[in-house]
C-alpha cells in the first residue's frame, strides 16, 4: 500500500484528505507543523508528501528544501492558498514537483498524485484483489474468478471499499459515510439493499459467500 504524508495545519483539510486518500487505497499519515512533518518523513519514508506552505515552526519552503536535500526521490506536491506566481516559482525552484492552489478539486488532486507516483516509479494502477475477487480501479471493472460482475457505480465503490480493507469489520456507519456521505437523506436500509445486490452478483454461479455479516456491527470481506 502506497504511503502519503500530509503536512498541513488545517484540521478540516487534513481530515478531508485522510478520508479521501484512504478511500483511494493509500495509507495516510498527517502532521500539523513542519518539524513534525520532517520527523514523520524520517520515520516512515513516504512515497509522496503533500505540503502546505503556511505552517508553524518551519514553513513549507523550509520543509521542502530539507526534504529535497535528504530524500531527493520522494515527490513533493505543494498544496497551498498562496496563488501568486512568485510563490509557485519559489516552491518549484526549491524542489517541489507540483503546485496546486486551494481551494482545489479533489479529482484534480488525485490525478496529480497518481501522475507524480507514476513518474517516481510507483505502480498506481494495479488491480486490487482478495481471494478470487478483483477490481480494476482505472476501468471500474470487477470479477469473481474470470467472471465479470457488471457492477453499478455504487456497487463497484462498495466492493472496492471492502477490497481495500480485507478481513476487517467495517461498521454500517463507516460504510454509509464513505459511500453515501454525511448528507445522505434517502432510505435508511440503502446499505443492506446494496449489500444484497452485491452478494447476488458475487454468488450468481453458486460461489461461496465472501461478504459476511457481523451481527450488530457491520460487514467484512472474508473467505
């Protein structure tokens, strides 16, 4: 699992990034100031750093320069509200690989992260697999063995969430939040309905049940 380090003192931004990036299958570590960010980089050796400029203790320029001196191959993406051309030029000159201005579109951030990881030699387009179930994130196709499942958008998102957390018990609340979001106001049994749809397609040719109910808690992808 690829590891991303987010160095930003805005709690709302770091919470959004953690949730979104973990959903995409990344392992995420966060730091709220420059010194802690550098310490975490030394401890964890991340595959990519997302870096704010306006930070306590050390600003983003200083952090970027030290990261580049110590870990020249780790991609650094500056994510900041400073949109002046001179700030962009300074950041890129000090060694940032990319520069994105807040507020940002999440889709663009994810695309830039993938581009930087590919450039650094990381394989970001692998299929994710558990037992005989697999999914291709880039094509949004899923299979049970060699049989394509033909999933809808929500069914695919739900399956991918299970595949990224195999054997773990995912609570109903967590699944609802990740797939339907905080502001969902539809039918309260929508999760159970979609689990049923997904099971039907996964078990259409008599295959064993792989999405298990953990009574009173949630569901788990287990053989």
